[in-house]
């Protein structure tokens, strides 16, 4: 695999009325060609600023951004225009031209690039079919739903056959059902056209749906990066843990834990299920072997990238020695931590 985008020590400081805002601090990140890479973080973390350095809508104060071997952060004039034709972008507010119909919105970047008219006609037809809007070619943006507008945005962004697609909160204004449809479309664009997608979102669900890898940003820095499986199954940074628990309900919060301890007086353990095959009934095997009972009192297991992970909070009931032996076996099979009664 080769690198599509590399951020090399990228910093960006804005100066507003004499006040300095460090929007990006020494960001070091590589995005492999052909992948879907997610950038997640709370509002103000610096996600949009980082994304916008890729097509030089923002220039770093320090460091450089290299796209397909070209240092875009230093390009000017015609060279920059050429580089930008290789990079499409979609936005939360769609940014369609209101006075042009769907056909002419999609044709716009092709006309700008000087593509001959006959070719434009073919290409726009192909794109509208790809996004499922052939019958809306003559509609105006105001006549479309949010999901349809974003599909026009995607068709327009793909028009010049870019290598890279930048997506800044493209589904944040859409309902969950429409979000799913738009993410499916982005997945297809990645699979069928091989376009590398760098996608900014504040929603961890979006990352789970579509990304291969993810970087978590906070205060202008990347605080964690890894495969979506690794980041969801074993989040390291506190911010990442908050994002992950916002979409997975595997681990009880402090209140839930107090309730559990009031009600359940057996031995409480948290079992961290990781990298398990879904058809291995290891818990019931261990229960039978040691003659203990498992009472699952909280937790969940999820599948991601075809592998299982999760956390089960379990009350173990049985003779002390049997319970000890069972815990040893679970520990061998997977991760365990104890929740002692205080
Ligand atoms: N053009 C700008 N001028 C001044 N400050 C800006 C500008 N763009 C972004 N910022 C500031 O930089 C920080 C990061 O913003 P942004 O990249 O938009 O974050 P995010 O997309 O993660 O919400 C914020 O504090 C924001 O106010
Ligand atoms: Mg933003």
C-alpha cells in the first residue's frame, strides 16, 4: 500500500484580534491509498482545519501536507489548481449552486476543467446513475431532500474522477436513515472507484459504519490512531473512551455499577471479550467444568470488521474455590478484571 496523504508535523495558528488560537499542533498522520480514514473529535478539535489543509484551503503555519507526492501546502497557481482537480470535497451544508439544476451542478467542475461538452453529458449521466438521481437531473436544489442534495454533492465531488474525497460532517445534517444511505454511497465510491476518503465527523457511529482507520483529535492534536477495530475494542485515550462508550453500551457507568453492586452480592467480574470467534461457547464450557453459574448483569458484545469484542459484567455464583478456578480459566481465554464490593 502506498500513502495518499501525509501530514508532516502540521501546525496551524489563527490570529484573531491579537489572540492566538492553536487549531493544529504538530499533527503527524498518514492516510493509505484506497482506504476510508475517519477523523473524529469534539467541536473545535481542529478536524475541519486539518481536512482543509489537504486541498490548501488552509495553509499550515508549520509542517507540510503531501498528497500523492506533491507538497500541496506549498503549491500555488496552476499547479495548485491541477492538484485540486484530483481532490473532491463534500460538506455538511451541501454547498450546491441554488440557481442551477442538478445536471448543471454536477457538470460544473467538468466545465471548469475544460472537458468537452459531449464528454460532460456522458459523465454526468453516469454519475447521476451512480448516485441514483437520474430522474432528478432537471430539479433544482430547493426541490430536493437533504439526502438527495448530498447525493448531488457526492456526484459533483466525483465528477473529475478524483483520487481523494474529503468529507466534512457530510451526514451531520441528515437523519439516521438518510445518513446510512449516504454512507453506503461513500462506501461504494471507495470500492468501485478506489477513491481514498478522508472523513471528518463528531459522530462515532459514522466511524463505525464506514471507516477502516480512525484518528481521534483533541485540542489540535491527534491523541489516538489505529484500525477501527482496535480503537473501538481497546480505546486508550480518555476522549476516545468517551466517544466509544457513546455508541457502545458495553461498560456500566458509575451509577449503573453502584446499582449492580447493591443488587448482586456474588463475585463480580468484567470479562473483556476480544478477538473471539463467535461460535466458541467458552463461558458455558468453563461454567460446566467448574460447576459455577454465570449471571450476566450488564454488557454487550459487538462485531466490527468481522471480529467480536465487548465487555460483560458477570456475577459468578458457586463455591469460592470453584469460582477462583473459573476466573483463572476465563483469564486464560480472554481479559478479566475484578469489580470488588467496596
Ligand atoms: N478561520 C479561522 N479563524 C480563526 N479561528 C479559526 C478559524 N478556523 C478555525 N478556527 C479555530 O480553530 C479551532 C479548530 O476549529 P475547527 O478546525 O473548525 O474544529 P472542528 O472542525 O474540529 O470543530 C477552533 O478553536 C476554531 O475556533
Ligand atoms: Mg468542523
